[in-house]
C-alpha cells in the first residue's frame, strides 16, 4: 500500500495521484505539484489515503508545496491572461484563414507553455500560426485538437434534463455508451432525444443500465405467450419494467380482455433477444446507424 492524494487541475477533470510528501493535506486545499508539463496548480479532491501499489503509475511524483496566497494569486492572474490569449489566437486564426474552432486557452502554472484547444473537421496545417503565436507570447506554444465530447466538457452547458452537463460538473472520464442502453430502458429511439449537447449519445444512459438489464431479464417480451397462475393463457400486450407488472390479453367466456399480473404470477419461456427495430421508421433507423458510426469514430478520437 502507498499513501497518495488525489489532485484535479480542471473542472471535472481527471484525478491524478501524488505523494503527499509529508504534508498534512486535506480535500479542498490547493497544492503546487510537478507534472510532465512542469509545475501545476491544482485542487485536492481526495485527502491522504492508502491505495494498492498496482493502482499507481510509477514513479509517483510528490507534492512540491501547499499553495500559498501568492500561488493562488498567480493562478488567478493566469486565468486572466488566458482570456487575452484566447482573443489574440482568434485573431491569428482569422488572419491565417484556418478552418478551425478555438475552444480554450490554458497557461501552465509556471507560464512555460501556452496551450490552445480547438476542433476541426480534418487535419490542420497550423505551423505558421504557431510561429505567429510564439512571437507574440514569447513562450512555448502547443495547439491540441480535441473531439466534440471534450469540447462540450470544457465549455459546459445545460442538458435536456435542465441540469448542468454531467461531463462538465462531475464526470471526470467519459464512459462508453451505446444504442443498446437506450433500447434496454425503453427510451424513444429518435436520435434527437437520446443525443446530448455534443451530438453523441447521452452519458447518462449508463446510469441505470444495470438496473434495467436485471429487471428486463425477469420479464417476457411484448408478443410472447404466457400462462397465468389462474390458468389463463394469453399474449403479452405491455410490460411495466420498474413495477414488474405485465398486461396480458386473455380469453374469458369467449371474450378477450386485458388482465394485469405480477411477473411472479406468470410462466413463460426464457427470454429471446428482442428486435428493437420493429417499431421505428426507416428515417429513424438510418439516423441511429449514423449515430452509432459517430460513436465509434468518437472513441477512436478520444484515444
């Protein structure tokens, strides 16, 4: 076991482990640490704790110091400088007529490097732009192309639920999501309703996936034939996944009627894989296929 603290450098950014180096550090404090990019200023989100050696990437870098008032002022000054750098970079991009969208500017804590994040449809030759920016800022310049998910994570926004976006508020890393998760939760397969602000599948589809998979595994499919505890047989008309209730079309005295049963009151064959595409239009199906292709490309971009 090894003692570590968890430090985050950006809002909802990835958490990195550092050696507390003998300091008494608590969550919520600011620290200055050495990283591959140089000295960085970050927030402690995990206080001192012990973790297994194999969960730490060696060599584990140590905390340089607990942030002083001067360090905090330096970080604030860097934030103001980043706003000015962003404006200047926009002007330079326009000057060089480059097809790219600038998303953010970031100074390292020691000002040894200035990073610009951007999105673009393809590869961009920004060599002249880098030279131009280096002449203005007199420091190392790095332009980093990011995907649409990362763009949304940086910029933030409000989801269709009315809450701040998960990726911008607390989700430190993107989780794999798929069309299957929406199908399992009986959500509308209209791509506009299951896509997030970024145009990709909503990250929150993952939140209840395991619960729905477990509940669905206990239910028959719509259209299956079942036998009820009272001896009546019939076809499943609908199911209530969360309440585990099943509505069955049965025949009583030569007349058909709908009865509702608890799933434990029914006998039926093991569940077959459902064809989720039966109830959607050709246009929706094409849009879903395009969305799935985007998801595959997005995972490659993120790597």
